């Protein structure tokens, strides 16, 4: 019995060892495989980040927020020598600890007074307003007095917005509850400057649609001499509230109102005025035109002059008037007007650079000449123009687009910008001469293929360069100008790169496809790691397809797509006409009054060509997208059901009448003038044609694309006896992240839906 028992134990031990070894071996083998848990819950694929820095002076130094070594949970603000990287702590976490607290301030953002190192302004205890955290508390750290104190202490907690120093650094101004205030930093006296602010009368900031579609948030500006504050006032009293409903956070449901002007509804009235800070007197600038049918998306002071430049965009957004207002004389002059038969862009935010900049017109030091971006010759070009003279110089000559403008180096006579004349999927740093002479010069070296983005210091001597490609993760370098030279590597992403090196990644490949209409589209695909060209594979199209999205970019992508490639899917994306590719005005604006029609047609015709490829299975074609990409998914599933068998639409606009007036009217005109365009452009019109598998996903608290879109579509599909699947995410916004674990849940849902309806692998 004893021997038998020992034998059993020995055999059991051997089995345990073998089992453990097998499990360990499987884990080693599986380490090359991506899983949903690894991608969305483990945190192991976080990339290094270089952000939160501020240039000091001309850019010879910059500051960063770093974890404190001396105060637990605290943050220090550290100053770096740009060229050498030498560092010193400017403000330690102990100095940023309020007298009545044991914990230092959590720094969400910060800024310096004009002399850079006399006072530090800290933004903390923030609250989200729509997409961004723009409300919170502000504190001042005074270096000379070694004191830390809170601004606006008698105002409600976390109610201050856009606090900024005057030029002398002895006062600040801020917005609270839609009114503008000023505080003296010597006496701490607070002076209220506007008194009519309400939920409907908005001073110094903007309503929902100005923020979302015109990138307007911060709504006031100190004058260069600090004697005036120019500001916007919006009257949203005629904007109807859209009521979102919260069912789950209390015993009884309650509504959440959002001032939201839908397509065809009149915008808020807007006007610009200025406050004399000594007397508090407000003067309004009487700009001709109906204030409710014109937007005022940009306003700025011109340095060294007591003048304001105001841009006025008409309701149809095809005419932008530039007005110059002289405070001394009261004279108002419309010195230039930009127009287009489709629409004009206020800014030209490159999709690769980001959309959320509210940029000023860049002026030369003389205060008369400025750089202007126009598509009037068919390409997005830079011009040097003058306020006082009716003349201009074309700076970027040739058949190519600039992607984004970076700055002027007057001393050396250069203008810097981003472009890619030969390949719309990429971005590089270029410069031209400020006087219009000479040729285009590329500064980004040839070994940095892909998308390269730049933040140039005020003195134009240094820049932060962020680079990646479809095959190379992000790096960040500190470069010197005007002769491109890498001074230091700021982010090499080694840990992430080492992790990626262990993954059995898909095979990325760029391609072009020409449709039967003669339209050539850029795209890329990710093939399975074990791709066999003799077999046919299922394809998942990841699409956007509207004027605010270019997806076929040569930049680091989405590891979820690589996971799907590992499972045997080919993931593809393509950019149709109407997307912001660097292919000329006609490419981008051919979609005017054809959203939903032209873009889905291009995608379907390109897919028809792809179906002819030997390794593509025409019976296993799926499509998915988010927001505009969700709308594209619906359009393709409804308009071309013979091609697309499975679709997953997240946060989609089903009826373009339900979207906001600024975006939809810019690209589609007013529904009162052409209702048929809105009918033809809306996916819901064609819902009756659904033949395949459709998953509809939407957040019920989406303030951007309202849940109304999902419910209206559900009703239409039911009326037409169409079967489909729906996943609402309670109280989630457009990004669907508010519920803990929401992203893991969402991508699990999408992955399972694809696997259930589209068989993976080559056949």
C-alpha cells in the first residue's frame, strides 16, 4: 500500500510537472499572439509619451512635468536646456502643496507669465466640458515671493475657464459661469467685467457647435498692451436643447440638455467686443451682416498695433470675410475675402496633425504682411499677403498641397510647413523662401519615411519631431533648424518596440486601386502573418470616408487590426474622394452636396476591383467604422448589399438631418434649399435594402451623434422586417469610454460579431 501510494504520488508529480511545463511552453508560444485582454486591459502595449512640455522664451529651454522623487504622488516642473538636455527643477512638488493640504496640486496644465519665470499658473481639479477638460481651479506660484495661492476663491469650485496672464504678468483674466473676470495679482482683488452671462448669453467661451466644428473654446484675448480684453459673446437663446436621457443613475430618469442646432436650424448669434480694463466699459464692433446667419470663428490682436482682425464666415461657409478694426479711429475695413463654390476652411488642420487648434493668422513683425492659405488655384498653397496693399506672393509653387503651416523665420527668410508632394499617405517638413524665390526644400531625411509632425519653437531654432510609419512605432526627436540636425532622442520607445518584436505581426502593404470611373484611391492592407497567396481570405474594411478623416496614412496603426490578421482576416482601409488627402482641391471638394453618395460609391467601386484579386474571397466581405465611418458602414450595407455581407456601425449618423448645422451645412448645403440632397445622402433612406448581418452600436449619452440616430434606424429596419443586432452603451458619449471596461467590452463585441458572421482564415 505504501509503495503503491508512493508510486501514485510520483506519477501525479510527473503529470503535474509535465502539465506545468506544457502550460509554460504554451504561454511562451502564445506570447506572439495578440488577445483582447492584452490589448485593452493589460496595459502592456502602452507607448512612451513626450508631452506637457512648454517652450521657454525663443525655445532655448523647455519645461516638463515629472514625477517627484521627494514628495509621494507629487509632480515637479523641470527646466531643460534644449540643446544639451541639462535639467534643473524649477518648482518642486512641495512648493505646489497648498498650506491647508498634505497633498500637492495635481497638474492638468500650466503656463508661464510673459517673462517666463516670474509666475507659474497651474490648472487643476478639472471638469470636462463636452470633449475637453476646460473648467477647473487655477493657482499661482509666485517665484519671487515663494507663495502659492488660488485664484477666484469666492467663485464656485472648478468653475474657472481659460485663465491667462496679461502681458505684464500682474493680472489674470478668466471666465466663470459665462462671465469674464479680472484679478489683480498684487491685491488679489477680483473685478467682474461682464454681468449678463447665463446659460444662453455666453461671454468669453462658446456653445457646443462652435467648439465641435469651429474649434472654438477660449473666447477672450488680452491686447498686446494689456489695456483691453477682446471677447466673443454668443446668444444661444434661440437654440433648442436636445435632451439626452439618463435612466440608470437615479431612481427616476432625468434629462441632460445640450444646446444643439441641427442641420437647417439657425445658429447662435455672435458678436465681438472689447473691454477697457481700467473703466470696465464694453464697446461692441458693428460688423455688417445678420448675426444669426454668419459665424465669427476667429478674432485676434495684431501685435504692435491697436487693431483687431476678425474673420466672418457666412452661413453657407463658402465666403470668409477678413475685417480689420482700428480701436483708435473706430474704422472697420473688409480688406480681403476668400470664397469658394463649395466651402472655405477657416483653418487647414491636417488630419495627421489633429483638428483642435484655434489658430491665428500669422503676421510678419511689420504688422501688415501675413501668411494666408488658399485653394483658389486648385491646390492648398501658402501666400504672402498685405493688409495695406492689394498684392500677394505665391510661396508654395507647384501642383501639390501643403498639409499644415508651422511658422515664419523672418531673420533667415524662411517659411516652414508640412507637405508630401509625391505621396499623400506621408508627411514631411519643408521650407520655402519668404520672398517667394528659390525652390521647395525638404528637411526631413529620407530614412524617416512615414508621417512626421513638428512643433517648432518660437525662435525657429529647434523643433520637436514626432515620427512613425505603418511598420515603425512612434519616436520623438529634438531637432535643430534651419539645417536639420537631430540634437537628442526624446522618445525611442524601446520597451514598446521590444514588445512588438515578440509579436507575430500581420504583413502591412500599401496599394492603389483604380475604379471603373478612373478614380485612383490609396489604401493599405494587413495580411495574416501566415498569408498564403494561393488561398482566398475574408476582408474587413476599416473606413471613415468623410472630409474630416484620412485613414490610409503611413503611420503606426491599430494593434486590434493586427490581432484580426493573426486570426486570418485581411484588414483594409482606403480613402475615397472627399477625404482630406493631399490630392488637390477637386479631390477634396468633389463631395460637396454628395456626402453619403459619392464617398460610398467610390468605396464600393474600389471594392469591386479588389474582389477580382486572387486572394480575396468575395463571399466574406465585412466593413466597420466609427462616427463618419459608422455612417459609411450603413451606406455600404444598404446601397451595395451585394458586395458587403457584414457590417458593424459604431456611433453612426443614420439621417444627416440629425447632425449639427455647422458640419452638415458646410458639406451639404441647407436642407431647406435642397431637401433631396439630405434624403439621398442619408443611410436611413436605403435601410430597406439590408441583406447582410448588421450590428448597430451607440452610446445613449452621445452629445455629438445623438442616440436618436440609432433609434430612428431601428424603427426603419423594423418597419421593413429586417433582422439586425444592437448594442447600446448606457450614459456613454461618442467615444464610449465612461463605463469601466467599456473599450474591452466593445472590442470583444466587435471581434465576436465578426468571428460569428465571417469565417476566418484562408481557403
